């Protein structure tokens, strides 16, 4: 069995608590499936590192992290000490950009024992992926401000859609749809209002669809699409979107599926030229940090996504089933945000034991 080298970056706040819980579950999966996971811990991408060094990352971070097979990331941000734009741009966003993690992947699934804020929705009603383009689109630094401070003040910020950039995210999404029973892909567009870049997006969707004839494709303008996430979440299977639209959908998705404490994500370079990064959707939650009350499931589920990415689908599936089983049993075993009494570490151990029991 090949050694998988994983860079572990806990970051700030509850990242330092949920990461150890996640590692405990990965260890249980490694033991059960005879995987060789080798961890190396890094203390950068944190407020403590910033206070000591005046920056979020050391100069050599790129070369240091590049050889790893994946990055297992907690959360970054401690606004009392470092302004959020510095901590995020100085660390996580550097990883996403320089490691060309052009896919932001978020599974949206209503889990057993979790109540959706949408009335009457049950397990099975909400089960889809949001695939967000993570490197170009509406988020660029192309543009500028003219005549600043005068009444002619004018600002322009450009959207960039390259054929390579659009096609690679669409290809990933179509191929993901092909692995799913429904084989259904929804494209988020706005070609009625954004009259140059979004018709181009639609054109590339049509071109990619012609290469994936078994995938059933539809398309909604982003405004009605957000409404349909709330009204008809059962309509969706794989939803692909540009950077801005995907940003919105990938927060709305976890919100309709219940608590933020359990939502996972992947920032993926599918070709494996650079390490991909797996992290919970939530942040460092300063208000509850250090109290051993944070829900570790978002971190644990992110570990399942990482195992899948590393080519271990069986181990990945087992971790997810363990999470589902523990959630379904409910009760005191869960953390306080889900009505239980377990600490972060305790719930981590319960899920790790479940992995061992069912593997
Ligand atoms: P947050 O996700 O840290 O917290 C939002 C709310 O959810 C809080 O009430 C928090 O207590 C609760 N919460 C979050 N995770 C939880 C968990 N695992 N268990 C139980 N409750 C949980 O978002 P917020 O407050 O906007 O940001 C706090 C810091 O985190 C900021 O510095 C922000 O920049 C950073 N952040 C970092 C992210 C990352 O590293 N990817 C993502 C989002 C925010
Ligand atoms: Mg967001």
C-alpha cells in the first residue's frame, strides 16, 4: 500500500479542536483498510504564527506543501488579532490559487437526525453537489478606479471566463454527474442579464453536454435557481456554477441541509498536479473556541472526501456511513449544537469507534 503524505494545518480557533477529532477518525479508517497515512503538522496559516512572524505563511510554503498528496485543513481566522482579509488572503486563498484548486466541491445532503430548516424535508430529499469554479469568473483583480474622489468617480471590475477555465470545471461536473444514479446536471446561468460572459458559459455547457450524452442537462438563471434550492431541493443532483454564483449556492446549500457544523468541502486540483485541500465549511468560530463543544463532523466528513480523492472510495464510504449511523442514533452522543452533551473529542472517538465496528 502506497504511503499517502498529508499536510495537516489546524489553523485557528475550533480548527485546533476539530482537526484532532478528524485525524482520530482517519486513523481508524487507516487501520481498518490497511492504509498508510503519514501526517506532517504545520503551525502556519494561523493568528499565532502571524503574531510571531508578521505574516501568515513562511516564504517557502509552496515548495514545502507541494509534494504532499493532500492538505487537511481546519479553519483560519482570529479577527481580534489579524483582520480577516489578511488571514484569509494570506493563507487559504494562496493555497487555492497557487495549487490551482479550481474545483470547490460541496456535498449538500440532509443527514439522518438532522432537521432541515425547510419544512417537511426528510433524508433522501436533499442529496446533491455544488461544483463551484474556484479560480476565475467574477473574482478577478482586473479593473480600476478613475477620477477617484470626484463626481466623475468611475469603477470597473472585469469578469474573466477562459475557455480552459470554463471547460475544465464543466468537465469535472459532467464526469461527477456520470458517477451518480440520476446523471443529472444543472447549470447556473444569467444569460438574460449578463449578456456576454454568461451566453459564453451556456455555449460551453452545450458543447460539453454533446460529449456526455447520457447526462441529463438543465439550466436556470441564478435568481430562480436560488428560489428552487429552497422550494425544490429534490430537483438537483450536480449543480455547476461560476465563481460568484457558486459562492452563493455553496452557502445556501449547506444552510438548507441543516447545521453548518457538519458541512464539508474540497478544494480540488483534479489532475493531481498540486495537492488538494479538504476543510469544513465553517470557520474558526472564536465564540466557542477552546471549550471542546465544536461539532467535529464537518471536519470528519471532509476527511471522507479526502480519502475518496486519494483513491480510497471504500474507506471514504465507511467514514460517511459511520457519521450517518451516529447521527441517526442521535441523543447525548452528539455535540451541543445538535442537542447532545458530547465534547468535540468524545464525538470524534464515537465516530472513530463506529468506523472500526462497521469496517
Ligand atoms: P464561523 O463558521 O466560524 O461561525 C459561524 C457560527 O457557526 C458561529 O455561531 C459558530 O459558533 C457556529 N459554528 C461554526 N462551526 C461550528 C461547529 N463546528 N460546531 C458548532 N458551531 C459552529 O463563521 P464566522 O463567525 O463568520 O467567522 C469566524 C472566523 O472564521 C472569521 O475569522 C472568518 O474569517 C473565519 N472563516 C474561515 C473560514 C475558513 O477557514 N475556510 C470559513 C469561514 C470563516
Ligand atoms: Mg462563501
